[in-house]
């Protein structure tokens, strides 16, 4: 009996019906995450389609139907249709001609099974007819989905040798969709873990962030360490840091704070700023991500003594991160708004101090005392200024 995709909201969009009309229902299938997630009752965030048409034909047919396209991955057969409800990636059916673990040489195909065979996991190789919503399942993905099992298509080691990033993808997908570890996949990931060194650091960093952003990746990270995978991508992380991640996840849950990949990555690193900087550079993190990682790396045991003072000095986001990793309650700063420091440099100049570094030094000194005294009134700030001037 053929299984069908439930009629989710996205399957009934007028914009998608227009796309189907342009490309032909028999030459188009919804594929991948949108099919998998809809079957599981999850919202489908990205809509992907596979087609028998060559990219040039896709572009021409869409143009004739008034649909704008962008050749986002034309060398690999991908064209993105810009629709009013969101973009749709349309990829011509493909088969691998040659692979080297980092990139593949592909040839276009007209066989749906060829296309399914080059995908990574059975649950990602499900195709749905755009009108009937009948599902084509070539490798047992429906059974695996029902059993909460993540399994490579074919031999796990062979699939990993085609693209080494599949090691990290396996752990991410198993965390999100699996109930247990597949023995064959685990063995292959462990044996081929050293091949991760050949990947671009951006790809590794992106995959790590996707994993760490999941609700609870702690057990997965521990599994990666046991299999020797974590050591290849984050050698700075030892047993102590892996345990620290597990405690952080529990703390986030207790405080009802959403997961944050950078906070969790920081938990996987020792509290040493040069280490955080090295990891950020190696994984090609953005400037803001690097700043967050290094700020967390400056955490100290005394952070919890004055949470609001910490938030004032380093910002609320970093303060929350540091408190959570340190096992302290961030509640005092969740909805707290930092007060404005009630003293300006001009006031110090008016008291006879020449403009320059001395004014900045005195401002900084008084501000630190103001913070340490938990933000007293303007009157107290004036007293602190008097004390500084007298000492000077």
C-alpha cells in the first residue's frame, strides 16, 4: 500500500501549484526535509524539489510562467525559484560519477532512484508527488522513520568516503530523529574520523553549530568523544568539558533559556581566551561569534557574586552564558535593564582635571566602584568623585 504525505499547509500553497504547473507534475517531486518533517508532524521550514528537467529548462519554464529564478547552484543542477511564500530549491536528478570525500562530480539523470541512491540517509530519500502526495521510498526510509532509526543508504563506510562531512551529519540527524545508535554507522564514523581533517573548516564549524543548537546534544557529544570523532574536530575538548556541556544543558532547561550554539561550544572549551580565539579562527566563525566565545572564556568563579554587575560590564547575553556554564542562576538579570552611569567626563574636567587619559582613568575607577556598590544614587557618585579627586 502506497503511503501519502499528509496535506500540510505548505502542500496547498497557490505559489507551489503555479510552480508545479510550470514544470509538470510528473516531472517534479517534493523531496528531503519537507517530506520527512511533514510525516513526523513537524513544520517544514524549507521546501526542496527534484525534477527530471535540466536546469536551463527549469529556468525557461519558470520564466514563461512569470516565476523568477536564481541559479544558486547551477553547476550542481540547483535553481532557486523565488515564490511569494518563500524560495524553493529545484535540483535536477543526479548520480555521482566520482567523489573524493569533499566534493562530487555528478551527471544528470532521469531516474528518481539514481537521485535517491546518492543521498545520505534513508529518511532523507523520500519523494512525494506534488498532486497525489504519494510517496516513493526506495530504501526503506518510511520504516526507519517509524522506528526512529537513522541509517545510511547502502554501506555506511562507502557513503562516508564519498563525503566525509556525513560523519558529523550522522550524529546530528541521529540526535534529532533517532532513538539509538546504528552499529554499522558508528563503526564507520569511528574508523573514518581522521578524514574530517580534510574538510574545510567552515563546513565543520557549520555542522558543529547545527548539532549544538539541538535541544539536547550532550549524549551525542559524549558518543562522539567515545568514538574518537570529537577529538578530530574539537581537540581542545576533553572529558571535563563534555561533562560541563551536559550540566549546561540541564541548567538551560531549568532556567527555561533557549539553546545557543556558541554558549554550548564555549562550554566544550577550557576557560582560556587564547584557546577560544584559536577555535574561532580555525572554524571561521563570524566576528560576533568570536566575540561571544572569547567573552565567555573570561568567566570566573566570582561572576555569580554580583550577576547584575557582571551584566553591566560584559552585556546581558555574555553574562547569562557565563552564569549558566558556572552553574549559577541567571534569573536576576533575565529582565534586568542596566542603569546609565550618572557621571560624564566633562564634570571631572570642570573640577580642574585636564582633558586626557587622567579623566578616562578616573571615570573608569569611579564606574567600577559604582558597579561594585550595586549602582548607588547620584549623590554617592559625587562622593566617589570627591574621594578620587582628594586621592589625586
